[in-house]
C-alpha cells in the first residue's frame, strides 16, 4: 500500500470554521507521487506555483517542464522557484526552456559566480547597495523546500525534489526512499501567500495555521519559534519520539532533550541512512552513536538505498516534510513540514516508518561501524557541522 486518501465532506464545513487539512494523501513511492502530481498539473485551471531545491532536467524534470508549458498554454499562470545550489547542474537548461515558453522563473540566492542567473535572482527590493549587502549576507541560506501549489487549493510537498533520483533503480533512478503528501483545504491559501512573499521578497503575514497545521521558518521569528517548539515538544513527550532524517547532526540542546526524554522512558527510535548522497554525512552521524545508544536510544540504518525521507513523530503529533535533524535545517535553510490531522494518515505514516525499520539494521556499539580513519573523518565533519 503506497498511499491513503482521507476526505472530509466539504458540505459539512465552512472556510471560516474548518480547522486542519480537508484531505491528506500520503505517498511512499516516487513513481506514484510524480504520476499523481503530473496528472494534477494537467488538470490545473488557474495557477501553479512550483518550488524545489533540486530541479534536474532529466526524465522527471523534462516531464514536469512539458506539463508546466502545456498548462501555461492553457492560460494557467505558472511560476517556478528553484534553489541556485540544489539545482546547480540543470538550472540553466530548465530555466531557459521554461522562460522560452513564457513562464516566470526565479533562482533563490545565486552564487557570486553564477552571473548568468543574476537576472533571475529573487532579491529584496530597494537601493542597489541594500540589495548587494542582502545578497552576500544570505548566500549560505538555501531554499530546501519542495512544494507545488495548484489552483490555490491543493499542496504537494514532502521530501521529493524534481529529479529521477527518487525513482527505483529499475525505472532509471537511484532508489531514494522518500515520503510525500498532498493536502487540500483553505490552509493551502496561507502557504500560497508564503510563496508570494518569497517570490517578491517581502514580509510574511502569519496566520492561524502556522505551527498548528504546518511548520515553516521563513523569517527569523518563525525560525526561532520552530526550534523552540521542537525542543519543547521533545521535553514534554510522554510516549514516543520517532525520527526519520536523511542528514542527522543535531545541536547539543536537541541531543540533551532526547537523552532526558529517554530517561523518562519515552520510546525513541532514530532512522538514518546507511549510505547517503552526501558521502561524508554517515561519518558525521556516526559520531553521535555512542552518546545516544548509551542513553538507551535506538538507532537504525536504512539498508536498501539512500534514505532521503524526513518525518517526526512526537506522541500523537506527526510531521512530514523537508526538515532534517541537522544544523542546516535548524539554522540556515528554508523548510516546510506538514502536521497531519487525520488518524488514518498518521497510521499510514507509522506503517511507512515501521516498514523502513524492517529494512534497516539496528546500530550496536559492540561492533563499531568505522575504523580509525572513518572516525577521524567524522570528527572533522563534526567541526564543520554548523554549515552542514
């Protein structure tokens, strides 16, 4: 079973009183996610806003580009925002193809030498000197979000970028393991406003859904609030804390909170990749093993391929999105996570997690994963973890 759909009768609810997502549809296979997303793009009537960290102009990227161009020709307003670092290899080709068809494209924080992207940069308005200072002060901040908003009524998000790497190897991909979600309801309009704010580089208007139904870190206030809320929930957990993180290298305060929770007999399970698309990261993650395992925390390494999913279970709260338990997500990058409301959706995400545990190996300190060289690499990476 790769997905579930939970629907509430819209006739029984009004936009003013509805609290939460109207629909929550989960995906555990990239093939199913992309097929459904492309079908939704093909049915769009008014607007499509696509935002992604990686946009590869490969098999999936070309299909998305062709679908967006077809939507544009139907009269749909299409905007595409991609990160200049995550989409470094294919951004020029994808952007040129889209712009030639008349679609607006912006690149988030081009690097200083990406002069060919300067005209596409999403920058703050104002005097040139202000723009220059803003540009270089934010160069380390990346847009790590992955989302598509269609007709201001449906949101597609999770850990899937626009790349065929997420597909199974038998389908020409690299077999990355991901979780995706499609939601509908009036809350989608709030996130559409967030996209507008990022597109035009203006202040965001905070509304009721923030930290109740979705978590983001668009500005300094929301970033601090998100980090504080995460710590508070860990400290107040009573039954479980289950973490799925493609890149695990949290702050000392998070480690302390996890150890304190385990001392209260909270069930803590952490699922990380055995092999990563960022080769140094498993070495870095392994430097946390001894401390956590000695505290009684269970750590599992996913074996079949690259684990790229991101999810968090704290008691009955379930989050799915783009946030990793690392310094980049906590301190630098823009992220988006959806808080699931439906019991069936939470149970489905639990099934994803338990299935992945079955495909994982529990870490034991009786047999260290790395020798001296690997431990040295890990400690060096730990010194640099602020930027990772």
